[in-house]
C-alpha cells in the first residue's frame, strides 16, 4: 500500500519546501537530436598538398579547411 507524502512538521521544513517549489525549474522534454550524415567528431591529420591546390582553397579566406573537407567528401561520394 502506498504511503501518503511526508508532511513537513516544522516551520523551517515548510519554508524550505516552499522555497524549493518556487525556485525549482520544471524539467522540459528536449527533442532528440536528428542524426546527420556528417560524422560527430573530426580528426587532426597531416596531409601534404600541392602549393597551388592549397592556395586555391585559401584564396576565399577563412573556412578553407572546411572547403577542402567538403571537396574530399564529394570526391569520396559521401555527400
């Protein structure tokens, strides 16, 4: 048989219970993340590239490593 919830007997316990109920955030359900085709992590590697190939990707500024990664994914048939 289930027991009824414990009642707070002292003023301090009652005050603590009221404070806790007023300051505790309700737990919200977060949607599960959708899996993507992109891998979760990246690995640091050393790759020797021709200077002109590297310059081609660096000419457009920051993000050149991501552009190389995208080109390799396309070449490998992963995108």
